[in-house]
């Protein structure tokens, strides 16, 4: 009787300790949402709407914004397994197919990131008034960047990411209106005109990696 | 019978419409929390801990940060009704009393601010994973600033404020760990040494307004 009591207490303490420590989490495999990206020196601001499928390694991103005085627009479908991405232009039904030179990196806190702080956005004084988030920092040797990632404690949903890239500056991404799931799976299928004679295969195109895809 | 049904429907539609539209809200009268203030061009970053009492018009703010290479520290008690503020230095028990030339402005969305967007930080796909917030924009003629204010939909708790002041740049304040209430009401009472011989009355001191107090 006493042994089982002691065991129960030890077990609950252990479980409590594990539960308390924020863990390096991975976002749900299906996500859709929006993000506002603030490019270095505030010269460019881009709004993106994206759909993300970590199981089949596909991302669709539609971006609109301003680069100085110019309007920029992009509708891109990245198929990491097939190592291609399509730039889709609906108004004249053309499609540019490019080689995708990148491994799929799921939306997650990297295993070598350091936990910096757990904070509440808003307040936990009443229901629906606050959001518990974790901030993680680290560096990515491949893209030569230091990063700060803020994800929700529950659900591992990205809220704010900041990448400071050597010689380029800060890229601040604010995520919002995130939904777990995909409301239209067709977003991951290239439109019919991507397989017709209008397809332009770009051979000299810039290789895109996962990082620049969502930036 | 029919008339009352029609009236009920009209009334519920009207109430629904009123409930849907985000309103210019005012924060709770007692608040405490933290904020990170990013000053123009990222040269200065200050962390503040503040207690706010809108009923008796008192604010206590403790700020620590870096201005270029210098460490900055400030412990200030603002008593708007008495039109004074104290700069409190505990380590040598001195206190500088200054004239406070500002009306108390409660933490609120100004009545002439325009509603820009309602968004979810994180996700509403599961409980505790998201936070519904409203973004308001406007301009303040007195301090010659355009502002963007993001407050929670429920509770009217500040989350992020950005002030763009002519000729100065962006002041970005991120609020976190907000609590409705005051855990120690003594923070609003000047320490005893503020009434002793160590008190320095500053007559030529800069006038502080509400805006610069929390920035």
C-alpha cells in the first residue's frame, strides 16, 4: 500500500516536471493561415496566405505586397517530393515550372533551439483574453541566420518569427488566422493550364529553398 | 403573438449586429504587466514592468534596457492627480520629484480610431491555442503620431502598439504577462525616503506626459 503510494507520488512528480518544461514542438501537419512579412529596413511588406501539408510535403503560398513603389504578387505551389515548384499566373493562364532545390523542413522548433521565455499575450485573468506562448532562439548555419521563434504553448502554432540574416537584416513574420486543417485540398494540385502548351519550363531559374519560399 | 415574434427577431438581429461590431474599448482600471519597447532604428530596447490604476490615476513603471552601449534603468511613479512624478533610486535612497505636466489618458482605443482588422493570433481550432484581437489605426495630433493599436477582443487588453512619430520613427511596444488587478497596492505610494531630506525637487526638469511615461 505504502509502496504504491510512494510510486504514485514519484510518478506524478515526474509527469508534472515533464509537463512543465516547454518542449521542442512540431506544428500540426495540416495548417492554413496568413502572415505579414516585414522585410529589412521596412522597405517591403508582404501579406501571404498559405496552405501547408507536411505529410505530402506541399506548400501553396499567395503573396501580395509592395517593394518600394512596386506592387508585387506571387502565387506559388511548392511540391518538395517532386522537387518542383510552379509560379501560377491565372490572368493569362500561364505557369512557370522550376526545379526546387530544397529539402522539406516542417514548421517546428529546431531541436537545438534554446527556450528563452514563456509569456502570456494578453491576460490569463479571464477566459479568451490571453494566449500562452513560448519564445525560442537559435541559429541556423545553413542560411546563416539567428532566429527568434514564438509559438503557442498549446497546439504549437507559429505566432511571430524573426530571422536575422548576416548582411541582410531582419525578416519579421507575424502569423494570424491560423486554422488546423485544409479547407480546399485542390490548392495543392497545379491548375490544368500548368500541363498544357502554356507551361514555361524555367531551367536557369533560381533555386528556392523552404526558407525563401515562405519569406 | 406574431407581433411579439417579429419584434423578438428584429431585436435579436439588432443585438447581434451590435455584438458583432468591435467597439472602441477601454482597458480594465487596474492592470499590471510587462512590455518590451523597441525604439526607432532598433538602437534601444527597453523592458518595462508597470502597474496601472486608472481610478486614482497612478502609474508605476520600472524600466531596464540598453541605449546603444549604455545600460539604462528607471523607476518612476507618476501621480497624475497630484501632478508630480518621482524618480526613485533605491540603492542610494534618493528620490527626484518632478512636476508632471500631463492629463491622465486611460489605456483605451481613442474614439476617433478606425477599426482595421480583427484577426486571430494562433488558432481557434482548439481551446487555448488562439487569441482574438482587433487592430485599430488613427492619428494623434497632440503628439504628431500615427498609431496602430492591437487589443484583445475580450477584455480590451493591449497586445501591441506602434506609434510612428514625425521625425522620430517607430516606437513598437509589445505587451505581455498582463494581469487584471494589482498585487501590491504599495507600488503607488512613494517610499519613505521620498519625503525625507534626500528628496531633490527638480524645477527645471522635463515635463513628462502620459505618452512618454510609458515609452
